[in-house]
C-alpha cells in the first residue's frame, strides 16, 4: 500500500509572509535542489504593499535536500530583488539532456492593478549541478509576455518548450462592480539549441471571459504535445500540438471541474502516464474570487493521453484555505513531490498574510491505488 505525506517546506513569517512557485530538479548524486519565490515585507523601492501580494517584493531563494524532499537545508539567495524591480517571479529549473541545468526567472518592472505589466525574463546555465550559474542572458521572446509559473519541458527531440501567457490591456483591471476584466492569451516559445535562442509559436490560444491562462505542457507517447489551461469557464481546458509546439488546436474542456486556478500537467517517467494537479471544486460565479474555492488540491492520472482521468485523489482539503500554484516532480526513485502555495482565507477572500510553501510527497503506488 502506498503512502502520502503533507509537509511545510518553508513556513511563512512576519518578515517573509509568502513562499510560492517552487521548482525542483534532481541532482546527479540523488539530492534535490529547490528554488522558490520568497516574498518579503520590506520594500526595496520604498513603496508599501500588502504582505504577500502578487506585487510585493521578492527574492529567488534556494535549498537542497538529501532525503528525498522531507527536509531541506543550505538556504541561499540565488537572485536578489533590485531597487528597480517590483519583484522577481516564476523561477524554473530544467535538467537538459546534455547534463546542464537551465534556470529561468522573471524580473517584474511594473505590475499593479489597472496598469500594463512590464517584465524581463532571464536564462542562466549551470554545468556543476547548481553550485554556480552563468551570468543571466535576457530571454527576448518572453519580453512583454508572462511565464506565470509555467515549467519548461525538453521533448524527446531535444526541443525545449516554455509555455507563456500574455495579458491584453491592464493587469487586474476591474469593472465598476469590482469584477476582473483583464484578458489573457496563452502559447509557448521553443528552443532547438538548449535554450540559447528562442522562437515564438504561431498560435495564441484564447477563450471567453478572462481567456487562457497559465498553460502547462507535456509530451505524449506519439510525440504530440498536450497543453492544459486555467480558465474562467468552470473546468480545466486543453489544447494539442501535432508539430512540436509550432501550432495548437482550439481549446476544449478536459471535463475536469475547476475554479479559475492553475493546473499542472506532468508525464510520469516510470509509467508513461500523465498526471494532473488542480483544484477539484465546483465553479461558482458568485464566489468573491476566481469563480470558486481553490480547495481541495487534487491529483489524477490518465493512461489514454489525457482523454480521460481516473484515480482522482485529494492532496489537501481545508475550507478555510486556498491551495494553488502547484509544481510536479517525480524522482528517479519513484517519489512524487508536489509543491504548492497555501493561503488562509479571510471572509472568503485571499488572506495574503500567512502563505507557506507546502509539499505533498507520495510514492507512485499511492497514485495508482
């Protein structure tokens, strides 16, 4: 019989009220390297923000684990918030087929409700298992776009796919009644030279209401690609690519009910099946935020390339919390590590005061029971 355990990886404090958007890579010695956004209360720009808000200042921090993700140590800052930044977001680690580790992150220069979002993304490279990284190189295709916590994936062909999004108009602009009216579209960019140069895909995906957000991509057994999307339409939507990410099909529902929240898609190397992590809750247009509760956080598997999903299991459920921004990892030993943000709700709305980084750690048997 398999097992699953919930852990707090990094607890929130008054100084660091939010820990979010983690990414893990397995090192050659079997240890794990974790990077995440560490929001801090004091502003380097002299501006004041609500603790833990999306536009509060942040650094990119790093730790390592030698016991499969149960304990972490050797915390260090990889990228420090610059006075010219609003914050630093969306760190991503990717092990390449050539053995290098790529490290992506995004500096936000302007992000405030009712204003255009301005940001710059960077790519670094490590050839010594994350001990050091090269000087950052600007990712020119991302300029003006948003990585939104999306994880890059290297295909069997060697091509790297990085999902991206774009906000049309002003970020988090609202109507007179207070409903969000900004609109997003989703796509990807790709690299055929291990992340040195990038090309934007031909297709941008769109849907009604707030559009297509926070895409996640996995390669299928026949080398097609599957993309999942956050939407306002009551379910996780999907799109497929038959040409390695150059073009994408019109989005359709997966049949998985969901509020407006980020889904995360992952291929399980040991079985070839797909795994999805998302908020398995009812769509509720009257809910104060995001068209429904972001609880429970659930996981399911698909053995038919995302046509259907089974073994739906809750990871964490609490009516007073939201669980969001997940990331999925499967180690060479078959350990599943799902990291996510937890945030206590206040009067049915985001608390943004105590937001730890948590993880569900399970063996593969637990997923298939």
